[in-house]
C-alpha cells in the first residue's frame, strides 16, 4: 500500500510505504480511533528502536502500522499528520528537527536515552599514514590524501559516504574546510559497513562515515576525526569558523536520539503518547539490536521482540 506526501510549498512528492499492520489483544477504549502509524526508515538502529516501541504498543493492545519513509521525508509526513510518531530523530539533523518543531505541528516527546555520535571515522592504524589524527588538519597532508586515495578518486582521497537519505552535511564540509576528498556514496547501511569493513579486515587505509551506537564502531578499534566543535553559529553564520564564506566548517553535533509526535496524534492517542514520553532505551541496548540484525541476520521485529522478552522490568515502567 502506497501513499504520497507532498511537501508544503514544493513540488516534491515523497513516497511512503506501510510495511506492516499488526494487532494483538484488545485496543484501549480511549485509543480506538484507528491504527497508530510509526516511522521505520530502513536504518537498522532507527528501526530497532521503532520496533521495540511498536511491539510494546501491540502488547498493550494497540493496532500499529509501521510506515516506511526516507529519514528526511518523515518530517513532511509528521507535519501533515500522515505519520503519528517517530522514535528515531538524530541530533545530527537538528536543523530539520527544529524546523519541524517550529511549524507547531510536531511535538518533541523527549530523548530516548540513546546517546549518539556521527562523523568521519577511521580505524586506528590509519594514524601511521596520517600523523596528527584525529585532528582534522592531518587529512590535508598530501601523503595522507595519497594513502587514502584510490585509482578512481586520485588525486583526491576516498571517503566512504553514508546512504544518500542520511543527513551528513559532508558536501558543505568538504567545501568549507577545503578537504581534498571524493565522497563515495553507499546505498544502504549494509553497503556502508561492507565498504568500511572489507578494507579494515585487510588492514588497508580507509576513512568513512561512522556512527555510534553501531556494531562496527564497537567491534573495530577506531576514532572519530576531531573537527572544530559544533556550535549553532557554524550553520547559521558564514563568518563563524575557518571559512568566512561558508557554513558547516565544524563537526556534527553529538547528543541523543529524540522522539516526536504529530500534535494531533498526541491528542488522538493519549495513552500511546504517554508511553512514548516514558519510552527509554540505553545506548548498549541499541548496539545489541544492531548486531542481532546486521551481523546475526535476525529480522528487526524479531530482535525487538527478543529484547522485550528479556527486559520486561524495563518495559513495565513505560506503561505507568
């Protein structure tokens, strides 16, 4: 089943797909007005969090539809009311997060408790080829650029970029910090991991998009590149930072994964909204879920159900 979301003031039509609709038990009386539509994005960590929340709602007797949308497109759906709740808003996308809140149609339901970091990441052995790392200026050294280049990218270094629908701000960062690297796009999280892990297993030079929580940055020894620390002025004021004519001459913000609701959905599904506000996970819970899905091959919904079965005491607090 397909639906179309049309961005306000734009001619962009964004597809979303309802990927599952499950119900169990009896629906709470005050929430019988329809299924609850929660966002899944195809991103492992995001979907694990969403599926834990969705599975818990189903255990409480709610009908749940998991609606697939691109990460950025979900904000359009949330503003329009085509989507009810999202459990996976990363701090890195604070600009579009804040823009959605500013419409008055989207409500911040608090942090999930999951601490996150995203950015340029490399295996520790690359420091021998790029002396000065993790300071970002080491990446400007000709020998470092050469070590990280490939036949396809030379004379530029190769950077393994995240999937296209993730917010990395790397195009602007390359320009503002004059980084001599070519962004090699990956279509999926699995492709990103494969493009990074293969060279690491062979101890070959590689640098790319890393994030935490994630099994790769947990199981392989590595570090995040230290760019100038993020401040709001970095994206609002071109005169801030190293380049007075460009924005994003800084790192991505670190912080938490956030939860949001459509303002009308919060009123329409009050009990589910209260559960969402109380819903909390730990960073290590999500790292566990990512590994179960990406490494062990378990389906995300099954991993979520497995986690819930082992943490009934934690989940009980969400229904208070």
